[in-house]
C-alpha cells in the first residue's frame, strides 16, 4: 500500500527537484502559523480531537465530495476541533495542497497529511500555512533519512507528526527524535483496524512526548477509552466526514474525549 503511494508522489518530488535546480523553490510562508503541538497536547480540559478533511480513501472509496474545505473548516471550529488534518494527496484521497490556504482563515492549526518521502517536500509544506506535516516511518527504509526528514521539519518551524504502525516503527520514531507520535491502527495488508496497537503501544510513552491515536475512532466511547489510556489526542476523519452532520458528530466525539 505505501509503495503505491510512494510511486504516486514521485512526480511531485521530480517537480521539486527541477525547481531546486532552477533556484525556484517556493518561499517560506511568513504569515501566522499557530502551534500544532500546543493545540493538541492534553491539558486540564481533557484529551483533544484533530478533525480531518478527508474526501476519499483507498479503504472507503468516495467519502464526501460535496463539502468544500471552507464549509468543513467552519463546521470543525463550531464542533470543537483543536486542529485540522488536511489530506493533500490527490490521486487516492482527492486532496489538494491548495486546501491549506482555503482552510487557514478558520484559525485552527493544520496538519498536512500526505505521503512525504523527500526533504524538498518539507520546503514545499513550509511555503504553506500548515503548522505540521506527517512523517510515516515506513516511508523511510534508512534511519538516517528518517531523522533528516524530522530534523528538517523542526528546523523549518513545523511540527513533525511521526506515524508508527508497529513496535519497530515506534522504536525507530523515538530513536529519530520524534516529539509527536501517532499510532495508526490501520492494518496495511488488509486495511482492517487493530485497536490493540493503541492499547499496547501507549505503554512506551515518555512524559516529553505527545501521542495521537489514529484510525478506528468512531464513537464517543472510543474517545473516552483513548483518554483513559493516556493519549493526548485522537485523529478522526471518516466517521466525521461520512456523517450527515459532521459538526454534530465531531461535537459528540469531543464530548467523549473530555469525559
């Protein structure tokens, strides 16, 4: 699955390398970039919820193409989201890098969620108003390259959300200096959900880390359970975007997170 996504991003990487050779890489965004880490870190009010703008996915197909980025961003603000995850991958998730600019006025910090494989994509992301980007451990066979991707993200003033699917991923993330760790419960072989990952892996959390649970969060009780386990945050996309009222669905999950 990830190799398919890697191949799909090659054109973007080639384009960025061409721009680099011509000294035409996009300039750093100079506007306000709210802290993603501060927004999602658990506090006295309870665990936080990252709501995702997710129009489609390989596991679900088309989810919701009707709601535009501005509409959904306003719903997420009213529903109580602490941050917004924005799918920018175009081929399989029907996303766009331009959605980051469209969603920015809502004021919530944004995570660029994509399959990033090259430090030039950090430069590209830093030219947008995103506050964070996703680094998937398994996209990097070499630990040196993984650490370079994380370090360059931090150096650009962005937070790196480092995603692990198993214990090996998790240990590599920690060794590479991850500050924000996201546990993904999705099984990449069959696209099913295995919530035992979040249950077991949270035992490895250090006090100076921020932890996110992703995939498989559908009901308020799911949020309550993750809060009880000690997660700072949950990331939810499909169950919100597929609901007849995304705003109300999100509000119910936020309520579950703070119980």
